[in-house]
C-alpha cells in the first residue's frame, strides 16, 4: 500500500483555517512521520488531520502540515497560530516519541515526558475539550533481566512517566499500548525498520547461531495497519476513557514459531541458514556468552548485542501480554490477521528492500 502523494497543505500567514463547508471532525496528530503515524494517515480519511511536523514532511489529501515541535512550549507556535489550532481540534492522537533505547542526551525525557506535558496543556486549552488518545507502549512495565535489558529501562520509564502526565492532567484521555509494531499485514510496508527487522537481518546473515531464551516464550507483535485501525476506531466511536492493549496476547506466536517463519522464508529465497539453537539464558550468560561474544568481530558483536537487547526487552521472561483486541473488534475494528502471514509479509518487504527477494527470484528462475 503506497503513501499519499498529494502536496502538503501548509498553514499560511493567516493561520490555520477550517476548510469551507466542512462538517468533518479535525484531529491533531503528532508523530505523523513515524511507524504508527504513517499507518494512521492512511486510515484517517474520514477526518481532517492536522500534523505537527518537526523534521520529516507528511502529506495527504486531508492533511494540513503545521511546523511545530512538541518538545517546546506551545509547540513553538506563535500565540495566534496556537490559539487558532486549539479552536479547531476535536481530537488529539499523540504518537510522537523517541523510541531509541540507548538515548542518553536527554531527548527521551524532553520528548516522551516534556512533550506529553505540552500536548496535555494543548488539550486543556482546546475549545472543544478534545479527547487525548495517548499512544504509549505495551512494554511500559519493562524491567531489566540481569545485565541485559538495562538500556530499555530509560525508554520504559519515560513512557511510564508520560502515562502519568496524561492521567494527572485532568483532560479526557484514552491510553493505548501497542505491542511490537511490524509492517502492514498485507504488504509488509513500514515507515522505518524496527528492532524486529534487525533480528531478521541477523538471521539472514547467519550470525545468530543460538538464542538464549526459552523457545516457548511468546513474541508479541501487531501489524501497523491493525494498530492504526484500532486507534481510528476508538477515535471514530468517540471513546473518551480507558486503557487499551493493542497486542496479540494469547494469539502471539512462540519464539521458535516466529524464528521458524523467518528461517523458512530465507530458505525459500535461496538463503541457506540453519535454525538457531535455543539455550537456557543462565547457561548462555555464565558459560557460552563470554566466549562466544568475545570471539566475534566488533561490528558483528554489536549487532548480536542489539538483538539480545531486543529479545530481552520484548520477551520479558515469557509473559503473555494483556490484549484488548476483542473489545476493539466489538467496536468495529479489524481482527488480528494470521500472525505467521503478517510476519512473512514483513520479512518479504524487508528482504525486497535489502536485495534478497530479487536474488532469490533469479536463483529460482
């Protein structure tokens, strides 16, 4: 599914005006260039969407782009533009966030906490008292497991603090907790490759001979279009309170099932890799890891450590995530598609972008 290609409507000197004769609701979207934001732009066709644009442009036939930065008070807008925007908005979807685990420059706090404070201040100032749909994460309660997983703590803490900002703000709000977001369930398309794609890259490259986790632990992921549809459904139904887990829950694949999908797809392209061996985490940390990791070249070692960090963060000792998808489906949202097929499509999209699909086709021809 391709993105929009129409020119961006920018706010002119006279401020932000509602299109003439428009009875449609207006949504303020932050983070429109991100993974969830891009998917939402495709789904919010029944709304007029105002996107705060900090760096990456966004576009669409129903989109007005307004230069702004949530990390600044009043989004960095002039008073008149801020007031006009506050007078226009009927709902707010707050997706903007720093998701990099290893940030130590203060940007996690400035964006995920300070930015949320500025968004709640805007919601309080808006004339229509719009509902704030705050996109958090299903891994908001992540904890470190030994030495691994510690870099995720800062991110999880910032998202937890952001939720607390929303809850204590007094504005009508809904908290949304998406799981690991993969590409579109049908096409695999995604705005930016994520941690799961790094794992796919490692498997394709054959640098993951072993995985120090229980193969039966669930690996919870949800396609971007399902996340977007769930959020749009809540906005369209004017749901004004509650917390919703946009996660696979009991439908999640086990870790070995997910890895098998990737390995089988790679083999179908002619990339001959072995299924990694699963070893107990304590055995890896105590006996295998020190020798295995020290023997790797620096770049490969860093990639392996990033993959271990991903698994540690998103497996969380075999916990099954809560899921609100049945409740969302009852409201009219799309059900979760087949997990294996969604993962295959994400891998297919990644492989095509990295030259594997073409090479595999040539070998098969």
